[in-house]
């Protein structure tokens, strides 16, 4: 991909996102180009109150109890394992049996 194609792709992305407007097929203009006002943007690294740990939003003081259901679909599938895992295990077992055979 050459520079010209890359520039066309960037212009296409900017037009479809709404950052630029097309006048003609060849002329593209930035929305904010007419008024060259600069805006000072101050960014503060603020944490929301529920993450900073100073305030508690619940009256529950004990941790939530874990519910274990061995019959759930997720637990059953995890116990069975995947077909790929079974294949790998069988292959590994066959290779160890082959090694034991040749060691004897």
C-alpha cells in the first residue's frame, strides 16, 4: 500500500466518522478549519467514588457467598474437557507408552 492509497484511506475514515466534510469528490475540508480557535483541555486523572475506596455504597459488610453448582453446564463442560485436549492427552500418552516399550 503506497502513501497515496494510505492518504485516501485516512480521508475516507475521517469523512465517515464525521470529522471532515466532503465538498466535491476531490476537495475535503476539516470542520473546525474555518475557525482556528484553540481550546485548552485539562485532563485530571480522577477515579469515580465507587472505585477510590473512601465511600461505601452498600450496607452489606460480609462478602457474598459463592454458589457452587456441580451440575451446571459450565462445570460439566469443564470437567469433560474439549476434544482437542483429549486428542493431545491421547497423543502424549501414546508417545510415553511407545517410549516405555522401547525401553523394555
